[in-house]
């Protein structure tokens, strides 16, 4: 109570009401009137501000009205566009035939000197006559400068793109032998449905370790290596008895792979044509990107990857020269 007037503070503005002159109903009516004036003032101020922002004091444009026929036409066009987009995205590219990729990989310049292997056991068998044994991790043909044991394979090929001749299901047996404590096949590429018969032509026992496979093979004995899944990268194979022995294995579902011969040549037949196919080139002495001269042009295979779109019933020649300084 202040000077006989009651201060009402339940509203945005203090409303002073003399209790002796106003009934409760009159009191409420008076408060509503004051609040209404207050609200109208605020609304008027907001309207002025919006008008100033929208037109800097100019009148607002008249209300826009949409033409029903125009709206209907736009809706129809939008519906047609969405339908066409959905249909086109659902239709994936399909091969238009099959083609062949062949070529040769050669060394440019000089090859690094091969490393001498340290024969620490069974020297009479593994280094007969005391001969020096060198690593065969990089084998270059002296006459043609072709690089042996270069692996080329198609990657991520959908199963329905694969030609019948390259589909999974091949059960041909592959022979893998060892002589004078060296794996005679340095890079092994087989399909996951094939069996690898491991022989031992040495008079001493060997042990083959690759992935989860670990088996001792006595002199004259054999064992069966059966891949259980596809590999995107080669696995290193070794012998626990003779640790300098090394080879590389890769198992693929389809038959789109090749290992270069002594002259560096290779061929992969019946590849899907008319669609982009990604390939991978791998060599144990190359790491990361491969710089090369491809059909006379300098290029780089990022992490050994390159993509080709082959013409149906055609043959693509891929001749690559790689500088010897890249082999480490």
C-alpha cells in the first residue's frame, strides 16, 4: 500500500488502483483497457519497423495470387522429373560384351643388384657346391628386359558381369614345388575353388606357412592348400625351416588375373566390355604409387590402380615401362 493506492504488479506495467473507489470488476476492466492500449502500441511499433525494413517507407506490394492452372502444370512437371530420375538411377550400367587385355611390363634403365641370401641351414642341399644364392624378388629378362612375376588383376567386378569362362567354380589342380630350398613358383594366383598341391622335391623337410595354413612337408611328400576366401592383396608365404624362402599367394573368386611371364608379357581374356573396370598392378618391390611410361605416355597408377573401359570384342595392348629406381 502506497498513499492509499494499491500497486498491481502482475502485468507488464504497474497499475495503481484506489481500493475505495473501484469494485473488483471495475478493477479488472481497467487493467484490461490499459493492457490493450499497451499491446496495440507494441503492435503498431512492430508494423512500422517491418514496413521500414521491407520498403524503406514505401508501400508494400499487393498480395500475390497463384493461378490454379499454373500450379497444376508445375506439379505435373515436378512429378515427371522425379519419376524419370528414379527410373534412370535404378538402371545400373551393364556390359555390352567382352574383350581382352594383354601387354608387357618391362624395366627402364638398370635394375638394382639382387640381394644375396644367407643360407644358414642344409647348405649341401640349399647351396650345392657352395654356390651363391640370390633373391628372386625381382627377375628381369636380360634379352627383353621383361619383368617376371608382376601381378595384374581386375578388382570389384560384379558377379553378373563375369564371363562363363572366368566364373567361380574352377577346380583345376595347381602344382607348387620347392627345389634347392627355393619356391619354384614365386607368385601364385589361383581361384578360391582351386586346390594347390604342394610338393617337396628336396631331400630335406620343408614347412609352408601362408595365412592360416601351416604344414610341414617331408621329403618327397605333399600337402593340399585350399583357399577359403578371396583376397584383395597377396599373402606372403614362407618356410619355418628355411627362413629365406619366400613366395606370394593370391586367391580370387573369378579368373580375371595374370602373372607376367619371363618376358614380362600377360593376357586376361573375356573381361567385361562397355563398362569401367578397375585393375590393380602389384609387385613385391613396389610400394605406393607406380610411375610408368604407358604406351608412350607418362602416367601414374595410384597405389597400383588403373581403370579401363574396353570395347566389345576388342583387344587392348598395355605396354608399360617402369624405371629400375622404383624397385626397392
